[in-house]
C-alpha cells in the first residue's frame, strides 16, 4: 500500500469515528442526557392519561426536569413510570397531573414537589390526575352539540303537536288576567299603601310594648312555671291521698277493723239508736223534774 492509499484509509477511519461520536452526542442531546447527570425514578397511577406517551417531558414548576420512561395499562387505571433529576426533592405532599402544551394539546407531566417536611417514599406510587385539554373540551362540546340538536328536534315535534289556536287563546286569556290584575292593583293602590303603613305601625307598637314589658313578661313566665311546679306537687299529694282513702273505704266496706265491724254490724246501730232515744228521754225528764234527781239540803 502506498503512502496515498494509507492516508486515505486513515482519513476514512477518522471520519467514521467522528461520525459515530457525533451520533452518540446527538442521541444524548435528543434524550437530554448529560454526562454525570444522575436521575431519580418514580411511579405514578392515573385513571387516564389522554395521549401521554413515552419520552414526554416532566416539568417541575414550569422547568423541564425529566421524562416519561414507561406507560402500562392496568385493570384499574394506568401506571406511569418517569424520571427526574436527582436534584429535585419530592416531599410527602407531592402532586402530579397530566397537563397540556399549546392549542393542540400535547401532553406532559406537571410535577409539584410539595412543601411538607420529609421526603416522599419512592416505593409508593404518586396519585395523579388528568387535566382536560383543548381536544377533550372540543370532544365534549361535540357531544353537547349532538344532545342540543336532539333536544331541538324534540321541541319542534312538541310545538308541531300543539294547536296554534289553543296557544293563541291561552295567550289572550293570560293577557286579560294580567290586565285585570293591573286594574285591581291600580284601583286599590291607596288601600294597599295604607294597609302597609298600618301594619308597619302595629309592628312598631308591638315591638315597643314587648320592650317596655319585657321584665314583667319574664317575671310572669317565671311565676307561671313556679305555680305549675307547685300544682304538679299538689296533684301528686292528692293522688296519694285518694289512694289511701280508697284503701280505707275498701276495708270499711269489707268490715275490717273496729270501725269497719261497727259499720257492718246492724244490731249495734239499733242499740246505739235506742241508747240515744233513752238519753233524750232522760234529759227531758231531768229538765221537767229536776228535784226528782237533785236533793239539796241546807244546814
């Protein structure tokens, strides 16, 4: 191999090495890898993520600090794995959401590191939420437009089914009723105003009376409460007395005790009556003939 051929081979080899080096630099630049830059890896769970894809950026308070590394569809939602720069510290109250960039709704992860004391446990997935963007709003507006069109069609059908003559009569009747009400209000406007004035005056007088006699009312209520308590106590005593009298009457009725036996024995009643009659006769005889029973002698 001559010197010219060797020089050409060296140039080709150097050019190839430079191309390979530039390729690695370009790949590192595209993925935003930096020499000696360390990453922290986290997992998040979402109910939905829209069109979020691998490689989409992770923004920390508006500054790009990482990227989405993996998205896995699960039975109860979506698991999203992402990385952030090692210098970003996540606190226990960290929050994550799928946000939108621009009018077309490109997705990215908006990460709020939080402020609570301590560090977030990287073994636990961060709960995330999905923020609707312009495409979702437009899609919802399309559904709303379809429902509005269906409602309009139903209203048209209902209006077609209504008799125009009936609507016209109802409108005229309503207009007549409105006119009659206006006439009545105009005719009685003075009376209504006077009634309002009288009611206001009565309310003012009632408030004045209540304010002036507030103490007496309170005292009366207190006295009424005390009387009510005394009446309740007296009622209890009367109830007890009634029970006792009922018990005594029952015993007398049955002839129990001395008084009961005396009441129940009819012969004793006859004897007592006879004794009273004899006593009356004796008293009358003493009154008529006192000397017969009293003998006085004077020495």
